[in-house]
């Protein structure tokens, strides 16, 4: 058999499998398994004195793969570098060209916004050269981050704690979290009151609730005395309906997903971290083996800030909507969304490659996470081309003794796009108002129940992973390809902690941030970082040279390093110890959390007089089903988490299942759920309860019994004997 004359190199085996299906026998498709060449791990690898020349080395452990690709490239007439269509992908292609010693004459670059047969074949038929402006932009970012990390980290080791590291964009993200925490601490709550009156119709049956609005203009009730004065004015008096306003309100669908909005919505609706969201999206983009379809790329490229959709995709959505939902549910024309100012617009928005592959049709071919994320992307795209939702709204004002009370309600008249998809919210949704009776102006009503309630304004909420990504996008910090890694990194470095889905700075994060703000203010300055991103964009478009951008940055950064070393000479910054509610049984002091060689542990702050220490355990929601005490999370000798009663052997309860905050509706005991990723359905472990779920029905893999294994071995021996006898 003749050797194929063309070699296509992609990053991953799944992508290679999908693309290989669309190309004929003249093409061999191989995977590089990511980067094959990078900066060294042990040294900076950047020559600061000679034009920021990088020193790239083959990635350790990939020597055999490099040899295999070199051999395949030497035998091919043309090598197509088909890595991802962004800066990182362009850089990987360039590294492959250099590492495999590919001449310009046989090297071609191709990109796929979606991995479908049509797009793959079109791209192969229309290759281009490597875009060195894109390569330079990625190289500039990589070297910037390397310079900052390798020169700042030693300073943190000397002045704060060994093992710390600093990052350029990660430091800004940490500052956002710290600044929000400082806002919360400085917040002074303001008192305010609401006043609700249940009004009974005097001429017809029925009642409705009205809330105090003000006088001629809207007025807040700030003190209880004001509320009591209003109540005194209206007590025993008649209310008159003075205004009834009815209207239709339209609500337009949200645009299709960008990287940022996908990460935000997956966090809100699916409880997926940005990092996990991007990993699952990568699988959907590269291709999934779909029953009846073969290996298929299900979504377009998922690193994008564009809202653009192809005419072909919008036309396919229009046909699908008309046939499944009816013509009235279609928007009426292509619904085109304008990308935000500064968007690179290199790719389309994130959408399904084939809208006819609806989530339910291919659910059996997907993992749970793939299905949930695909359904989210598919629904959002389809909804973006659907008609607006229409609501009937009514607002009614009633007056009494010069005071205005307002009631309002809205109901869905035509569902439109919300038949398919409704956007999630970061804040809690408002409670729905009760329907209002058919009131007329001039109608009279009498006051029934009067309710007053005190409230206080709330501080700004801590960031969630979703709202932090949103803030970074709005402020121009990072780019679509970096959001997930930034959010993940600041948690991995323990500068930020996630608790109850909210991000809070750790004492370590606050100390490091304080040092950065004081000595390297430009690096952690949001505007400075956003401007740097714009400069990298200029490198990508060819408007600026990458070494020029690095030179401008390093000139000031080097001086800041020198100044910081002088100012902090002899200074060691202390990280405040995190105090807990755990009491030292030896001396009675509150124990603190410390870091050791084997992780965190509890220690008495009275050291060296008191040397008492304890393992750190996490208190879980719920109660012990045996004695009602607290449940603690512990780890086995092999490092596996389990859950046990705080009384230990005195009680004896332990479980591998995770306790939840929910109680069983039957027996009232704490419900548990299976450990692992994703949302697991809670179940009752009380054998005496009608809602009890036996262990074999909780979703764990069924262990093979010795009997089953013995039966299989016996059957195998019999088959072997039959074969021998037939020879």
C-alpha cells in the first residue's frame, strides 16, 4: 500500500479521529498531544540582555512522538498544520514547523472554526502560511508572564513564604477579589422599611396586595416612625383606585454564547467551573462518536468573543424553528447581534455545528456533562433566532390620605424564545407577583391586613467564578482563552478560596496583594493590564513589534524590582494565622490553621509553651443519623475522603456518601448523595424509612461477585476445550 502523500497534524487524538474521517486515503492525521516545544522549567529561558531571545526546548517525555512525527513529515509531500484557530494554536503550529525542520515549500496552515466535513475539506483546499503576527502575540504574552513570574516569585519567597509564585494577570484577578472583600468590610448598612396593605374590594368580591410607593413622587421609608405615621393616616379610611395601566412588554432573546458568557452560564446553571466548562467544550468541538453519525464535531470553536453567526447557520435555525415550533416562533429574519467594542471577531459565536442534532436525539452518545453543556449551547443558539417573548403587564395605583400604594403583575402572553431557553441570573430572581383582579379607576377598597417589615441594604456580593469572569471581560483583563486558567490558578495558589460558591481572599492572598499594590502597582492595576492586552492585540494585527512591547514593559518593571529589594531589605511580611472555633483542650485557646509539609493542620497559638496539634477536618452539612451530632469530612490512609460522626468511635457512624443540607421528607434525617462530579440525586440511608434507597440503586458500579467470576472462568475453559477438540 502506498504511503499517503499528505500529513495533517492536530493537537489531540479525538480531533485527529474526527478529521481523519472526513479526509481520504491520501491523508494521514496525527496528534502532537499539545505543545512539543516550550521554555525550560528550571530556568527563565529568556535572554533579557539580548532582545528577549527565548530558549525553546523539546518537551521532556515526548521524544518518541517527535521522532514519529519527523519520520511521517519526511515521507509526506505536504504537511498541514491544523492546530486550533487562535494565538496558542498558531504558536503550536510554528513550534511544530521549527521542531520538525519543515521547509516553507511543504508547510501549510489550516484552521477549522467547526470540525465538519464541509469546513474541513474547504480549509484543506484553501490553506495559508503561518501567521507570524499571531505567533508573535502569543510569544509576547508567554514571555511577559515568564519574566514576571520568574523575577517576582523569588521576592515573594524571601519576603512572605517559600514556594509562592506571582503571575501577571492572575495578580490582577486576585486584586479584584481582595478589593471586593474590602468593599464588603467597609460597607455600612442603611435601614429601610416596606409597607404592604391587603386591600378588599368594596363593590365586588376579591382582594389584592399593594405596597407603599410614596406621595406625588416615589419616597423611601427610612425609619419605623415614618411607617407608623403612614399607618396612622390610612387606618379606617377608604382607598381609591387612581390609575390602571395595562401594556404589552416584549423581551428579546440573549445572543449566542461567547467564551465568557458560556463560562458564566455553565457556572450558574450547571455548577461547572470555567476550567471544566472549557474542557467539556473542547471535547464537543473536537468530536464525539454519535450513534448513526460517526465521529462528529458538535460545536464551533469555543474560544471567541464574537457574536457573529454565519448566514448558513441562521438559515438552518430558521427552518428548524418553523418546522418544530411554528412560523410565529421565528424571529422573522436573521437576528444579527453586534459584538462588543474591541472584540477580535476572528470566529463565530459558539453554536452547534448541526442544529438538527438536538440534544435529546444524541443524548445516549454523550456523557452527562457533555449532554448538559451541549444542550445549553444548542438551546441558547436556537433561542437567539426565535421571536421575542410577549408579556401582559398591569400596574395599579391606589391612594388613601395622600399616600400612593402600587400593585403590579405580569403574565406571559406569548412564550417566544423562552419556550426553549431562559438566561440565568447572578442575583436571586424576584418573587412572582400574584394576579390582580380586573380593577377600574375610581373603584373603592378597604384596608385589611397591614404588614410592615424592616430591611437593611446589603453589601456587594462576593464574586462567584461566573461574576469574576464577567468582571474580567468588562474590565479588559485577560482574553477568552485565558479566563478559565486565571480563575483556576488563583485558587490553586491559595490566594483565593471558594466557599458556598463564592470567592474570598485568603490571608495569604491579602498579604501578597498588599505587597503587589505597594511595590508593583502597575502590574496589579486593572487599566494597565487592559492596556497591555490591547498592545498584544496590536502585535497580532501587525501594528506593533513584540520586542518593542516587551522592552517598554521591562524597563519600568526592572526598576520596580530594584526599588522593592531596597525598600524591603530586612523585612519579612507575616501572614495572619486563620483562627478557628476549635478549642485547644490543653490550654483553652482557639486553635489556628497552619501549613506543614503534608498540608494544613490545626495548631495551638500558644506554641512553644503549648505544642498541641490536630488534623484539620471539615464540618459538613447535616446531622449524624445515629446520634444527631455533626458530621466531619476525613481522609482514609490512602487519601480517599469519607464522612464520619464527630464523636468518632463513641458513635461509630461513617459513610462514603456525601451528607447534604436536605432532610428526608419521610423520617427527617439528613439526605446523602453519591460522591463524584456533577449534580447527584440525594437519597435516604435510613433503612426504616419509606424513602430508603438501597446501596445497589445509588448509582455505584456493581462489583462482580466471586460466583460471577467463577462462572465466566468455567465458560471460558469449556470454550477452549471445544476449540481444541475441533482441531
